């Protein structure tokens, strides 16, 4: 890593030497908005960790992959947006974890003060599975049932006549 000042920043001449790049190229990257070095009171450019990492990415894209500066700008913007989205997802996940933990605490409190103490799993009603046996010949069964119904009806009529 390049020699650092006591405040952790590196001057432009050290960066140029370390990465074999002309200081004018670094100034061009700054004009294009690709990097934003800090400045001293005397207006000297100083590069911190974040800007050095960004410069390394720019050099990889341009030297190794042949990407032009317009492409580098697009890639850096997309990367920045992806990092923002990842931070938002992480923040949302922390919120969900917090809410779940709070919700479980509420359930535990409700269960501890319940009249009938049981776990939520015990409260879920399981419906018993019943199986209806089908006779081998359902036509014969329905005929037999109709015959029995008819016979019962006739018996009922007969009883009514006897009682009159």
C-alpha cells in the first residue's frame, strides 16, 4: 500500500507512482467525477481508502477489461446503487427480525396469562381422517337400500291402518 500521511491519506504523487499512472490521468478521473479526492488547505489532492479502492476498480476496468470512461461511470453508478439497495435490504431484515422477536415476546406474554395454558401448536385443530368403505358393488347396495326404504315405508303404512 502507498505511504500514508499520519491522517491516513495519500498524496497524488504517491498514488501516481504506486499505480503507474500519470497525475494528469488522476486529475481527468476527478474532472469526470469518477473519483473525489479530499483537499488540504493548500488545495493538495489527498486519497483515502475509499478513493484508492475506487481507483483500483477504475484501473481494472480500463486496463484489464478495456472499458471506456463512460462505461466505467455507468458501472460505478450501478455498483453504488447496488450497495444502497443491499443496505436497504439489510435494514429491512433487521426490522423484520426485531418485529418477529417482539411478536414472539407478545405471544409468550399472552400464553403466560392465558386461562388455559397451551402452545400455539396445540391450538391448531387437526381434523381426523376418516375413510368410508365403499362396497364392491355399489349398484347392489343402492338397490338393497331402496328395497329397505320401501319396506319400512310399507310397514309404517300398515301400522297406520291398524291404529285407525
